[in-house]
C-alpha cells in the first residue's frame, strides 16, 4: 500500500513539474510571436526604417540585391 501511495505522490509531483514547464513554454512562444508580429508590422508600415543586412534599410537592401542597381539612382532616371 505504501508503494502505491509513494508512486501516486511522485506522479503528482511529476505532473506539477510538467505543467510548470508547459506554462513557461507557452509564455516563451507568446513572446516570440509578439516579436515576429511587431517586426512584420514595422516591415509593412515603415519599410524605409526597418534595418536589414549591414544596417542598410531592408527596402534598399532588397532592391539593390535583386536589381544590382543603386537605390539612390532609382528616382533619377
């Protein structure tokens, strides 16, 4: 009988540990999702200010990387 009670207490403690880890994992997932959402909102609203590779704004870096042309010369043609 003592073995059954001991196993029951251990499984309850194990369940509590697992529930705590699950709670922490959910919090980390929500933080990561909030960061991705904020980055996406900034990319949509202010693409000229969003930092890209080498600190260059992402819109400029994307254009120059794709076209192999200069972003600053784009409006002068």
